[in-house]
């Protein structure tokens, strides 16, 4: 009988996972969604939660079910299990998410307080050195993640958001306005698509290794208990995310008739200025800094653990140092260029992750048959590559053809190719099963 975790331990692990998910984008998206959807807030935020919370939880559960992301990816093909995780770790690690977190933390946490005569480039370099040094220091001791995240950073983050929410109830900011376009039609589905674009599903696959190692560090060795606790931690983090998204959506919607804002950061700036005056910008800066710090630490740890496990010539510590330095350089020396490369790659691999997790949920029903995985992923990949080429290189020249595919205009045109691939895989499976049965020698009574 393996060691069991106490409820308090599970709570802190859920807090840790929440902090790793909750970055700058998770602050910005629901706030803008709330302001844009106005009186239709609860429809849009419902759709947002379904995709921005439901899919990541499903990702954590699927990794828990298979024991590791690599085991799941191997269902498709050994080469896929090598290439696909590599692309994910690079894209949402040093290639995009970590440098962006450092830049956003500077934009929201320090830049508003800099005198106009101060050189912004020099300030960003100085801030990056401090920010990424702190990230590296906290990443070098992954065993202390629960203590630092679960017991310190997450409660601080939640306390700040709770204070903001209570203040908004005591002194209302404004009123809910009519929904803007395109949130005035199919509001629930628009919210769903906005949540889909947070791409936290990819993070859920990446963070699975960290959660598993954290639970093992608490003395849990039994694989069934490990999976169970990973699922509970995923659910706990999901509930927290849903609550915070609802609060942020409400704050955004309640500022509907105050000022002008064309993005989530501007919405939150309006909200904080109305609630707390000039000190509100400082509180917002702290909020963004903590969120960006948590995500950066989680990603550095995840990437370092992954790369040290497949490229053993470098230790975890060496990988952590390398990834942090590269992320810091990219944050200062060409984030916009990296975005132009990384964003299309993210858009290409995200549908593959959705389909992989969807099939993984039915692994028992299909008896782990690799044909279903292979063809489902193959057809999704072909479509995603074509769509990426069309958007990035051909500037939409194939739009007239691609728009004939159902749901393409909604950003989920990969659904039909994925279903076709899955059906082909199932057909091959059933045909093979039927052929084996017919080849069995007939027994006589």
C-alpha cells in the first residue's frame, strides 16, 4: 500500500499547478472578454471556461492516465513521440512563453513608473537580468516548488485578486454595456474560441512531468495513486482558474462605460485606476509580475527536466541555466521576430495536442490501437501544415478553398480532417479484426 497524501498537501499541489498555468495572458484574456461581451458576460465566460479550463484539465488527466506524455505520444509513432514533445517544449518554453513573460512583466510592472527621459532599452536589459536571475534561482530547487508556489506565491496572487473583487463590489466601477462585435452573436462559442487560443492545453502536457515528480517527492510511489492525485490536482487547479476567470470577466464587464480599451491590459489598467487610483497601477504591476514569474519558473523547470531526461550529456542545472539565459536574450533581442516564427508553429501543433488527448480519453475503448492514433494525427497534421503555409507564407491565397471546410472560418477547421482520420483508423482496425476472426481454424463439434 503506497503512501497517501493529506488533503492539505493536495491543496498546495493544486495551488502550485494553478500558479504554473496562470500567466499574463490568463489575466488579460478574460478581462477583455468581459468588457467586450458586457451583458452577455456569463454566456461568453462559460464558453471561455469550457475551453481554457476544461481542455487543460483534460490534458493533465490524460497524462496522468498514461503515466507520461511520452507514453501517450508513442501511441502515434516513436518518431512522433520524439519530435512533437520537442516542438512543444521549445515553442512554449524559451522560444516564446518564457521570453514573453519577462517582457510583459517589464511592460506592466516597471515601465509605467519609469521617468520619460530614461532609456527604455537599457531599462529592459537591467530588468531582464534581475527577473531571469530570480527565475533561475527559484528554478534550481524544483523540490521546493510546493513551498514557494503553493504556500507563498499562489496565496499572494489569490489574495490580491480577492481584494480587487471585494473592492469592486463595495464601490462599483461602472455598468455592463451591450456586447461589441463579434461578441453580440454566438457569444458562448466566441468565448469558447477565446479560451482555446490561450493554448494552456499545451502547458498541461508540459506541466504533467513537474506535477508527477512533485507528488513522488512527497513519498507516493504507487502508479495508481500517482495518477489519482494528478487528476485531483488538475481538478483543483481548474476550479481555481474558473473562479478567477469569472472574477476577471466580471471586472472587465463592469468597466464597460469607463474609458477606452482595445486590449485586456488596458481594461485592467482602467479597472485598477478606478478602484484604487494611482496606487492601483502598482498593485496591477505586482499582480502581473507574480503571474509572469510563476509561469516562467514552471516552464524553466518543465523544459529542464524534459531536456535533461532525453539529452543526458547536460544536467538539470545546466539545462536550467541555458534555457534561462536563452530566454533572457530573446526577451531583449528580438521577441517580435520570434513571435512571427513561434506563433504559427503553436497554431500548427495545438490541434494535434487536442486530437491526441481526445483519442487518449478513449484509449480503453479502442484498446490502444495505434491505427486510430496514427491516422487521426496524420490527417490533423496535414491540414494544420496547409493552414499554416496559407496564413504565414501565402498570406491567405488559399482562403477561398479552405473556407469550404466546415468550421474553418471559426478557427477549428481541423475538426473534420481529424474525424476522417479517426474513422479511417477505426475502419482499418475493424477490418483487421474481422480478417483475423475469419482466418481462425473452424472447430468441429
